[in-house]
C-alpha cells in the first residue's frame, strides 16, 4: 500500500546544539537541512542552494539572510525568498518549532 | 531538489585545511574596515587629481595622469569585492559602491556579477570560464593584450550589444532569462550617463573630465591588464583550485590598491571572505595553494618563461 504523503513533525536537533546566531547542518533521512538560529526564532530550509547546488550551511549567515558560499546568492530564511542574484528562485523552507528543547521540522 | 556539488570550500573543510570555526571567523563582515580604506582612497584620488591640476600645460601632466589612472583602474578591485558582497556588511552599500565603480571604469555591475559567478564555477576551464584570459601564443599577442586594446574592444562591443537589447551566446548561458531586461537597462542607463557627461562638457565648454577621468583610465588600463594576467594566465587549465590560480605576494601599496585580491587563490577557495580577512586566510591555506613570492613581475616572468620555452606551467607542489 502506498503511504499517503502526510507531513509530520520530526525531531531534528536539540536547540542547545544549534550554532548560535548561525546556521547548522542536519541530515534527516536522505534530506540535508539547514537550521537557522535567528533573532526571531529558528527556521529551516533545504541545505543545498537551488542555483548551483553548493552547501548553504558553509555560507555566511547574518540576521535572516543566508548567503551561498559559491556565488553569494542569498535567501531570506523566513520565507525562502531569493534576495540576491544569481539566486532567483524561492528556496524550500519548512515550518519549524522548538518543543521541550528539541527543534522540530514539519516534513 | 538541487544536486550537491563539491566546491573548493567543501573540499578544504573535508580535508581539514580549514575548520568550521575558522571559516566563520574569516567570513564575518563589518562596514568599518572598508569605510576606513575608502577615506584613504578618496584622499589619494584627491591628491592625484590635484597633481594633474598642478601639471596642466606641462609634459608632466602625462605621468600625473598615469598615476591618477592607476588608482582609477583599481576601482575594478573594489567593484570585484562588491559583487561578492564582502566589502560592507550592509548589503545595499555593496550594490551602491559597485555601481559607482562600474560607472567609473565602464563595467556594468549586474552583468559583471553574473559573468563573475561563472568565472568562479568554471575557473580556468576553456569554453566555460567567461573571464578566462588565454595564455598568449606569441610575444606579439602578449604585448597586444597588455595595450588593453582588445579589452576595450570587448567592453565597448558588450555595452553597445546590451544597449541594443542583444546578448551573446555565452551571455545567454550565464544570465537567466528573467534578468535579460535588467542587463539591457543597466547598459542603457550607463551609456546615457556617459552621453550626459559628454553633453555637459560640450555645453559648459569645460573638458576637465577628459584629463581627470577618460585619458587617465585609457593610459593606465594596461596596468590593470598586467595585474589581471597574474591571477590565472600561465596556470594549468584544470579544475583544481590549488593549481589553476596564482596568489601573488606584493608590497603594501599594491595590496591596498587591489583590496588584497593578490591573495587570489585564497579568494577562490572561499569567496565569502572579505578583503580584510584574506591575509589571515592566506596564513591558513598557504601550504595548499600556488604562491608566487616575487610580486606581479614574478608572475610575468613565469608567463614569459612559458612563452619563450613553450613549457607547461608548474603545479602547486613546485611553487616558486
């Protein structure tokens, strides 16, 4: 039987283990995620840049903007909106919450 | 979902050449180092402008314009940093300063950004790297490149092409379709700006900008061509960043003018690192890159040696 595509909250990392005011890489199954510690809470996105495939978690992070380490294309991690070329497409973000000190992602 | 690629940075982290904490500390941005440097920059420009004023009517005006031009052509280095968003922490300041530099040296900022992205993706790969300066085939070719005539020809052709709303096949590859109109309007605004400047000189009868801007730029562009050749020309045309790029150890005045871009291999390893942190990154990576210790001239000696002996370039382990 084919499993229905239902999203579930998944534990990804204890909040205390996040890199403070920076981006942390986590692997959930086959997915590589970037978890962002920002002034307004924790956000999550796919870790690979949708422009050139570089790992965003090796990039520069400031406030709510993650910058790709290869071309400095940039995204707002709150909604995934591309804020700097050559990134032009919105990146995939995920709803995120912290429950009992654990970062959870709706995936 | 995007396919993961291996960048020089991911490789450096995986091989332990750089730790994640070091990377973070190198990447940190600030407005202050650039603002301090810009103050000195503007003071230097004012001094060389005054030098031209002092020497007007004398033969000395030509060396004065050349010296002024050497600073003018180095707006390329500042613009280059700006297209990487590493000069200022405040992102829009990079766009503003990058566009001003681009207007000074006729290098449209947005177009340069897209072109430069592909340069970083395909460094030194013939047919893919849009900024690749080929190894000259002859002494005549070498000297002709250094006149900057082929450079200006390319740049004027580019500008006119974009004003007309056209792109070359190569540009279509690296500029996304949604950005074509931006590139055309950028060129039109830039060309309009130059026309306005020329018209203003005609109307006022004051032709000072020819002496303070246009002539110095043309006189000194060969210096920038000379410097740009030292970055990759004569290095192997391979993917390996440790081999395809040359770091040149140069004196303080040149480092100041080029915004530390002489640490070119380090810049290609981690292009998110601002100019002021490149000397620290150099200390960390110096055993893993190709370094020429004899200044820009040393790089040209290497190029000339290859040109005269028709030999292949040395790889990183044989660094000079």
